[in-house]
């Protein structure tokens, strides 16, 4: 009986630690679901690792047309634009789509500056 009583503080400490981990895991899982990060990360990985411009463009345009986080959209768009930097027609379409979705002025100024430098 004494051994059980002596181990109680250690068990309580472990219980609190497990509770923290379960709470964090739940919050992360909630964010992954709400932001649909599995879809975002799948496309991000494919753009980074595979050469399939048409499929990547199609996937990006689907995400840009749906209710995803603006910064996830921007990150994917930038990745595509870096990967396929010579496809100016697609890049123009992507930029216009993002502008129409209310990107912050800072990002618009970045695109404008890039256009002026390239002309």
C-alpha cells in the first residue's frame, strides 16, 4: 500500500503530461481538418517533387477557387510560379486570381515590383 501511495505524485505528473499531449494533438488535428492541410501539403509535395505542370496547374486552380486559407493559397501559388517560372501565361492567370481574392496590399506591391523589374 505504501508503494502505491509513494508513486501517486509520479502518476499524477505523467497523467498531466499525457493530458497536454492529447490536447495538443487534438488542436493540431482540428487545424489540419479546418484548413484542409492534407490537400494543400499533397499538392505542395507534388509541385516540389514531380514534373507535371498541367496537373499541378489544375490542382492549384482548384484550390484557388475554393475556400482555403489565403496564405496556403499564396504559398502554393508562389511554389508553382517558382517551379514553372517560364510559363508566363499561367503565372499571369494565377496572379490575377489571387488579386481578385483580396490579397493584402503588400503582396500586390510585391507582384507590381516584380513586373516592373521584368519589363
